[in-house]
């Protein structure tokens, strides 16, 4: 039924649907009849389902009835966590980012690492949402991971302690040349309000330009990213949401909520995701800011758990958020900086870095992305107070868009 639902979407004709199903059925029959040994067809089918979902959505999951019950209970109890934000990559769990000050962050886990096992259980074809269940538990308990680190040939054993995760606050400080620095670590509910207050404080201290740091802001909601963008954008569409069965919905800037209209640079990296990507894409599309750094991860969607007749469930994106003018799905494309700079302190699993991104020797403790952003503000042209053109695009089971620190955004 799951395979049928995936290929029998409204965009597929009956002939196409039957053709795809015929291929699947034939391959299944050949495996059963010709494989070197009698295959476990349950595992074969489950692997096919997981592969199907991963090819569609790196944050999707299929949970059998028992796993789905455990997942629901885990979300309701809001247990302690190790602080990993994950997606599926090549059948395994890939690290999107880590929660600040969590045990995963303290262990140095970073974007591009792979979790090979959790407490000895292989993550190969493991449902993403079930990994969330395994990583959560009572405060003070531990979980053992086998991790493939970037540029390391052998898996590394790491023991992480489950702790109650604390939401880091927005921070701000003045830099030389009247540059105000505003770091927004997540787009969790309330962060835009914190950012507005901190931004007003920077302006009161005499800031003439602003660096908005959205690096490693992977946790949060697209809705809060919309509110964050509105602090800097006074006119036009910020984003729009659309899905096969979700009507297009446009989110417009409200000039009454705009706090700052001066020169602006936004920082992104491979750990920038969800609402932070919504904000960065809007400011870049409207030429309101330069975006300096690395391409963001790619995750801004509305997700839902869709239950099946046997009590199992599929968690998948039912609608995606798009950049307002270029109309690119952020989950599929991320945000590509206008000024690419490679963060030499991290490496991605596939090294998907813009070819013209300058990679230069880095002094200990030097922040190359921030350094380049300040150069753009103080020496180069940068978008500022000009009002953006009005956007001509868009109008607009259980909603899981605001879930846990583990993907599939299902987040608490």
C-alpha cells in the first residue's frame, strides 16, 4: 500500500503507475527466485520502502506499528537527549548539526559526520524517527554511538550523555567600525522577539551596519524564520508554502514589524537549516543583504505523520517552503551564498562546496566567514535601505513541523 501511494500520486497517470509497480514486482520476484540464498523478504521490502522515502525526502520515516507507538510516547514524555539533529544520507544517519552545549556538541560531532550504530544497532535503513526514540531517555543515562567522521577512515566509538537541552539565547556585540554582530542560534518560538530586542540594543550603541549570524541555526520552525526576516525586510513576500494537497500560502513582510533597514550581511554554513534558511533566502532574493559563507543544509518543510491501516505510519513532507522570488524549494536547494567562503574547520560528507569559494590558510581561532562579512560591509558594496520590489508570486493528519532536536523535524 505504501509503495502504491508513493507512485500513485495525483501527478502520475494510471499507465505510469502500473509500469513503475510492474518493475518493482519483477525485481522483487527475481530477488526471491535468483538471489544466492533465500532472502528475508520482510527486510527486503522494508529496505525498499526506506530507500523510496529517502529518495523523496531525507527527513522522512516509515515506522511499523510498535515503533510508531514508541515514537509518540517519546515525544509526549519530552525526555532528555544527546543533541543530534539528523537526516538520512546514503541509507545512514547524517549529522545536520548539534544542539549547542549538548553532549553531541561537546564531543565535536559536526555536519557531515555519519552515525553508523546506536547502542550496537546499525542505522543502515533505520527509520529516522526511530533513531530519535533510541537517542532519547532519562537525564544522566548514556548512549553509545559508532560514528564515521569526515576524513577519518575508521569508525569512532563515542559515548554521549542524555541531558535536558537548553535553548541558547540570541547574543549581540559591537565590532570595530560600528558593525553590530547579532547571532541567532535557532529559530525556535520567541527567537525573533529576542533578536528584535538585541538589534535595538545594537542600534542604541551606534551600530551602522549589521552582521546576522545564522550559522548552525538548524533547530526551529520556518514560521519563526519568517518573523526574523521581517525584522530586516519591510516589503514583499518572505516565502511561500505549497504542497500537492496544501494550497499555496504566501507570507508577506509587515513594515510595522521592521526594526532595521541599513546595510546587512547574513552568515550561513552547512548547519544552517529550517527557519534560518527561510530568513536567509528572503533577504538574499530581495537583495536586502549579501549572504556570506557556505550553502545551507536544505530543510524547510511542513511534515505530518500519516497513519496506515495496520497502525504503522509514514512521516514525510506534505508541503515545502520556497524562496520568494526565485521560487526554489529550500529543502531541495538550500541557500547558496552570494559571497561563498569555505569554513575550513568543518567538512561535508560530499564536499558540496561552491567551486569559487576561496579556501585560504586559517590562523588558530580565526573566523574566515565573519572576517569576509566584515570586509563586505566595510569595503564592498552591500544591499541596504532600498525597499525591495513587491513580490508578484504566491498566495497559499498531525502537523509535525515544530518537532524535536532530531530530524525529521518532528521536533518538540
